[in-house]
C-alpha cells in the first residue's frame, strides 16, 4: 500500500493537517534521532513553513500534486540552497549552496516537506555511514546493527518512521544496500533518467539519484516525478513512461534471468529466501531462464578503478581556497593546499583519491583505467545479450545482511566485496531495485534485487510490485502517521 497516497488522502479529507503531520514526524525525529543518527541536520522551520503553505492550498480546495505535503528527507550530498550541505565531510562543513539540485528543485516545486538532511558515508564512499564525520547510523530494525550505506541515513529515516521517504544516491549500491539492510524498497533508476545536477559528484558516470521507501508504489510515484530531462545535466535523458501506471500489469510470461555466479558465497538464509521468491514468481506464471555471468568477478576491480579515477578528478576542486575547509597555519600555497586536503578529507576518501590518481597517471593509464573501461564495455555487451532473452534479472541485493558497528572499519576490503551484486547495474547504467524478501536467523531483513534493461525501469518496478502484492513482504499495511517506530 502506498503511504504517500494514504497520507494525501488524510490531508485532503482534513483528517489531519499538514502542520500536524509534519509535527508528528518532527516529534519522531526528536525522540529517535539521538540514538539512530539518521539526520545530521533537521530543517524544522522550513518544514513547518511548507506545511503551512500546503494547508492553505488544501483550504482553498486546490488539488494536491503527487508528492505535495509529504514529509521527506534528502541525503546530504544533494545541494539545498541556503541549507548546509556537507557530504558528511569536514571539507564541506559550513558550505551553504547558492542553488538547488534539480531533484530538490522538482520536489520543492511540489511543496514537499523537507524534514532534514541525512547522514551518509563521506562523499558517498562506504557502506555503513562509518566514514561520515557525524558517525555511524544505526538500523532502526535493530539498533545493534548498522543501517548500511552510503545512504544509511536516508534508509534509517524511513525505517524509523522519521520520514515518509528518503532520497539517496547510488554509485555502486548506496540506495539498494541500506534499503536491503533496513527491510525497505530502494530503487536506482536507469543512468540518465534522474538529473545529477547539484548532486555532489563521487563518480559521475555511475552516480544516480533515487528513492528509499517502504512500498514499491511509493518508489514509482517518486521516480515518475523525478525522471525528466534536465538541460543542466549533460548526461540527462529523462523518461516519459509513467511507471506508476505500469506496475500493476501482470507478470504472467515474464522472463526472469538467474545466474549462479550471483549466489556464490551467500548465506544459507539468504539463499532460502531467494529460492522462495523465485518460487513465488514461478507460481505466478513467470518463466525462469538460467544464464552465465563469468565476468562477474571482474566487476568490482573495474568499479573501484573507474569510481576512484572519477573521484580523484571530481574531488580535485576541493582546494580550500574558494570554499571548503581551510587549515590554520601554512608556509606557502603548496603546504596550504596539502594541509587543506589532508586535514579536510577522511582516510577512506584520501585512499580513493590516491588510488584513482595512480590509476590515471601516465604510464599506468593503459594498465588500469583503460583496462577497466574495456571491461566495462564488455560487461555492458554481456547484459545486452542477456536482455535479448530475459525481461529482468533476479539476484540477492547484498551477499550478507546488516552487520554490527565497527566491522567496516576493521576489514574494509571484505566490505568492498559485498558490493558485488549491486555494482553491475551501475557499471552498465541499468535500473535495479532492492525489495525485502525475508529475514535471516537473527531476524535481520534480506533483500532481493531485480535488475532491468536500460529504460525499462517500469519492468523492474512492475516485478517488484507484483512480488510485494503476492507475498505482502513490503508495503506493510499502514494505518496512520503513528508516532512510535
Ligand atoms: N559501497 C560502495 C562504495 O563504497 C558504493 C557507494 C555508493 O554507491 N555511493 O563505493
């Protein structure tokens, strides 16, 4: 069931005012954020101002726009005019953008109620929000575990009932992985359908913005609002298809591809849940097609070379001169820039900049960057072939469920490996969603990933919606803006 539609109905029938609704969410934040750390900046004043505007429009019997009056959160790498945007880095603390990211402009024009900016790994580099200068975000499903990352704050804001939906970004899995860890729906659209303008760049050829919600229908509603052509983003294409209309199509005859390589090394609980999910699809008339993906083991090396190379170039702008962190004392300009960057960036960001700079350096370019780009091209070709005979591909979202705080810092390489299932969709620019499909032995949520062909976002959301309907594993029936988690 769509929480957005449900709440809009309550607003339109005047069962609750937008101010009351916003206050309830602000109360939830007040109560829970100290422990969960989903928000790093709560914008209560702005939220109540917008809510007042919405109430006035309702009083004047205006028809609500699809996301109007709905309290939501934005990841802190999305530029918000006049509202601090830090990317959870010391480098950008105190930075107040002078323009809005297109995604925020679109939502703002719909009178979306922004509750605040959410925690993330520094510059979106990480998987548990532990590289954030604001510290870890805990999983509201069970606070012994992390919420995931890098859009961990976005996921925790939704799971903790501190926002109806969260907008995150996904370069290698940062929307889908926290959604999977928290038992939510996380959707990374086709590259180019949602504008990247004003979203602080990590790796521009991989970055995509998308929603984290607790139902597939809400993800479709948000995606339809955000997926339009933006002349300010040179890779923008937009989309004219309304996924919201198409998600309700049946799935009889849908061809679902499965490759064994995605299932190697996953735990027994995840395997069992996914096998059950496959059975649900088969019983509903979908056809399972087995294929091989021998290049899967090359996906992560290609991703880390390409993403770090792009990061080293994108993050070159932070010299602390025009804006950003500036050191207190220095001898000359070289020492100043060196100190600005080594004091302003955290360890993980520095590691990636160094790796990327090395991979792009003369003499090493052919051995690393060029090789990674060739691999990327050949992986794209492989997917093209697969989609000649399949409508969607089904995989685990992550090979593991949420882990405990501290693990990512102790063993970063092992954590990098956990991006194996999500990264292929970024490498090939494909749409992919994570939907909850069960729980492991510790009662932590398991996510199933559905990947589609480019610009077939509607097929991915259709298959996810049908799964949700058949199993009722997401979109938990929602009766009101309850105050407790
Ligand atoms: N966990 C991945 C990484 O650290 C993905 C990050 C992302 O999607 N922003 O690179």
